[in-house]
C-alpha cells in the first residue's frame, strides 16, 4: 500500500509542480488562445492565502446548524444572482452548444432529429440532447429556453454546495467549508458559463457529488449504487465524468491491497453485495441511455464516421494549433476515416525532438491551466449573436464578461482565484496523503490532467472538475494551517 500511495503522491507532486512552474514563470510565453489578463503575480497569491489563513486562525466556533443555515442562505443568494445574469446576459451560442440548442428546438417542433449525421459523429451528445428534449417537453414551462437556463443554474449552484460539503468531510472544519465560498462563488457558481447550455454545466455536478458520497464517514450499499449510477450516467453526458469513478476504484485497490492479496481476509458477502448494487447502478444508467436513443429515434447514419479516440489523440498532437481544435484534422477524419489518424500520430510523435515535445506540451499545458475563465469566449464565433440592448443590467453583464472583447477586471479576479487553487494543490501531501479521500482527489486531478495532455486541449474541460480542484486546494490550505499550528505550539512549549 505504501509503495503505491507514495508513487501516486510523487506523480501528483511532479505534475502539479510542472504546471505551477509553467503558469508562474512562463505564463507570458506566447501560445494560442493566450488571454490578456494573464499576469501571474505570485505576491497577490501569497497575500490572498495569508488572508484566508488569518480567517481560519480566528477562534470562532461555527456549529453544524449554523454551517447548514449559512450554506442554504448562500445557495439562494447565489441562485438569485445567477437568475439575474442569465436573464439579462443570455445570448445564443454558435458552436456545438448552439447546434445542440437548434437540434432540441427542432425536435420540440417536429418530433425528429434534423441532423443525425452530427449525432453519429459525436454520439456522446445524444444523452444531453435527450435530457434537454425532455425538459422542453414540460407543459407550458418547456416552451422557453429559460427553464433550461434555470436548471443550468441549479446544477452549477448544487456543485458549489457539494464542494463545500466535501471540504467539510475531508477537513472536519465548518469554518473552512464556508470560507471556501470566497473561491467557489466567483470561480464556479457565478461563472459566465451558466449562460451556455451544454455538457460542461449539465455534468459539473456529477464528479463532486460522487466524491461527496464517497467521502462520507459512513457509507452503506446504496451509496455504491449512486456512485456507479451517477458516474456512468454522467459519462453519457460528458465522458470525463468517468475519471472520478476510476479514481475511486484505483484508490480502493491501493488502500485494500493487503486484503486483496490475502484471500483469507476477503469478506465475500460484502464484496458480493457491493458488486451487485454497483452493477445495478451501471445497468440502470445503460437502460436510461438506450431509452433516450429509442425516444429520439437515434440511428447511426451509414457512411458517416464516428470520431474515435484516435481522432482526438491526433488532434491533440497537432503542432499548428498546439493541440486544440483543428478544422483540417476534422475534415480528414470525416473524409478518410479514423484509421488515417494512426499515421498522423506516429508522424507527429516521431517528428519532434525531446526538446520540441517539451515545448509543445508546455504550451498545451498553459492553454489548459493558465485560464481562470476556463476559455470563456474561445469557442468559434462565441459572441456572434449578442443582442444590442440599452438596459443597464444587460450592459453591465456584457461589459463584465467581455462580450465585446478586452478581458475585464472580473477575469483578473478569477485568474487570481484559479492560480490560488493551483498553488495550494501540492500541500495536500503534507498530511494523510495515503487516505482514501486524498488518493481519490489526487487520482482524479491526475486523470483529468492526463486527459487534456493526451487528447484535445481545452481549458473548458477543466470547469467540470473545478470543484474537485477546489476541494484539494482547501485540504492543502487546511494542512498549511495545521503545520503552522504545530510549529507554533512546539515553539511555545520550548519557551515555557
């Protein structure tokens, strides 16, 4: 167990240090989709962390009832702000999110999918399309996009709530769990992404809810049902959701490796129960996915290529676009199939020297991690359909979220918050680094980071896992506080 947990910790540490060195020392190196707000002032990060530690040091005991009241009040306050943002700031997106919206509206009017070719190429959009169609089918309420935006807000807000609850579970500190909202609120809950109805927001609840269930002190068999059900169901909305389940499985194997190797220690009855209830969760998810396809009359279109992992690996290795979306790679796969990507992968891997590979992945990592807005406004003609308005609230929202170019002070704030989160990640190793919860957090972060390194680069894909990053950062902050407390107490005893 110690060997594997230390190996995970070492891999995690090296990966995070590599990212921190890049964003703090080489953040201003030119790369594609570089933001104007990138100004990684480490002193600002230190000042903010110091302020958080000072708040934690205050001898204010927050009771459990007070914590939950604060959590509920915070939820409704943020929900109100969210509704104002989506009501006055909504615009029609033009990229995949816009295509999905048009598909749902067409089905709502005519009862059929109008572009089955697109669905064949990107089958992972079928479950989300089905869910949006069901929502739009709600009598009266479903006629407007507002119901979709409302649900979008609720899901993101709940992800913030379960982030706080997860922090409470891993630190047993109510004050820190509430204090974390200073990061959760602007970075996640009030992110402009709540105005985009797509998999990033509809899937954001799954990883953190799964982790919350797993991090409970007492789990029963029903919890394993929900963990597996949510992971597989979430996978059908956004494939990266499955990473948290893989992290849990691997962490359980590492922690229980002695029991696994010793057959005498096997508790067959418990293993059988957990396996059966977990399998039931998977079966229910698969059934819902199939039911959705039947409802939409989903059928693969002949002679239309379904994009496989080979396509996204090849695109992730493209030098010209530094691993982000490449139109030529898309056209090649559409016209020539997935197999031709094997030669592309070989050519792109062998065509660069070690130094060139290091430079390539450094820039790709900056694209993924050096953006606290999670690539807001970076998808296609993002703001093409913005409606002109003289309403002061609309103008304020459009200005704040840079509808007309020029990144604003808001993005400087979220960049500082995001870099604070990244900076705190290594400190999770200071204490209890081999516990199940910490191993799951580290493995999930390793998993999503490797995904972005291997496949298409996209900071937007981190938004779904941002709550997991925040929980790990909060645990890191808590470990720093414990370290200073321990050091201070030792010095005090020596003086006495």
